[in-house]
């Protein structure tokens, strides 16, 4: 991928958050260094339907020559595409024009999710190398083939999270994983996958807990049961603080405050610092699953039958419409 393309993708998520502090790099693709010496890396990856689709995007002149029928599809592409004339119909059903089109069979959405999963997993494996050059690293996944184009965030959530191996996201070494996708009317948005999955599980578990009698536990013990369940669901890298009237959770680039009068989610993605406060829930907590094992297993089982969609997504910056 050319560096200018990577920077365009970078800007759609971060825009001018870091201004002149962004340095081009390799593995990861960009480095941002703060004044106090802390650093954030950003790795960019594109997901295509197949090599044919990638060639259509990056091989200069290939698409145009196919549309003009100057050349046939390359031999390796002939099973994936064909060129034919199509009609363009207006809203009244009348023909407006006839044009040549490169026709590609759409993938089922479940298969598209698996392509994204594979792309994230490949980057997860390389993350340790990225982290030798920076303190934290984010991943941006660009849906370059528009594989997951749906009408809304809710539709995305219902298709994406049930069909991906959740541990690929929850156990990822990346601070956050953003996916750039298109919604209805060509609007492009970026979705932070880790915090969406985290809060979806968190709220669903709380709904499950309310159906059980936990009167023998005080508030902190009840929350501790939720945290153990979150651990069992694969969330091994968050921390918490019990305040006087508030529970604070810290996960990746986010903090989440649970208060009686309402909840607050705070985005610290443009902060070049790690959250190192609170009690961590991670692999080192060997006792996390010892107490109330049966109850926790039951709650985790029940969670699978509770729908919980927290709409955390943002309009891609620096653009108004996605390219087609």
C-alpha cells in the first residue's frame, strides 16, 4: 500500500489530532511521539474480497481498460469478474443510460466477516514487533471492497460480532482496533471494535445478573462477579476503581464511569499515555475465577442469549462520502 493511501486512511480516523507529531514508519506504518516521550504506533491494513479486487483498485488503468474493453480480464481474474453492459434505471423505472460494468459476485456477509477476522489475526501476530518501537499501537482496518456495507450500525453489529471469533478482538494486543466501513447513503464511519465488544458484554452481563438473587453480596462483591464473567468472556486487559459513588473502568483508550445518575464514556485515543491505575483484570490474576465458579459459568452461558448493542461509532473525518 502506498504511503499516501495509508495517510488518507489514517486521517479518516485521527484527522488532525496529532498534527505535526506524526512520523511515517514501517511496522507500524505511523509513529506519534508525545512531548513526555510516550509514543503511539498506528498500523493500517486493507481488506479486499480477493486479489482480483485489489488489482482493480491498485493496478493503474486496469479498471478503465476493462470498461473500455481494450483488454480482457487477466487469466487469474477471469473466474472472479466479467464485463457486461448494464442498464441504469431512474426512480420511475425508465432507462437513463447503458454502460459497461465490471461485475463481481458479492460475498455472503458471514464470509466477509471471516476475511476481516483473518486480517486482524495476522496483525495481532505481528503486534509484538510493532511494540518494540512504541508504547502502544492501534490498528485501522479499511474495508476497501465495501464487504460490510449495511444500512446502519445496528445491522453491522448484528452481522459482525456473532460471526467473528471474539477472542481475536478481546485478546488483541492493539490498544484499539478501528474498522472503516460504509453505511447507507454512502456515508463512511469508523467503529472501535474493542470498546464496542467490551461494553456489549458488560451491559449484557449486568442484565443477566439482575435476574439472580445476589442479596448475600455487597455492591463490590457483585461487581467482582461481573468482572470474573468478563474475564471468562475473554476480556483480560482492563482495570477498575471503586469510588465513593462511582465505578470506573479502564479499557484500552477508554474510561467508563458507572454512576447512579447515569454512565459516562470518555475517549482518550488522542492521549499518548497508558491507563496504569486501578485493579487490573489480566492473566496475572490467577484467582479471578476461583470464587463463585458455578454462578459465573451460568451467567456467561446466559449472556449468549441477551442482545446488547452499544452504538459507538463516528463519522469518518476529512470526507463526506465514501468512494465507490
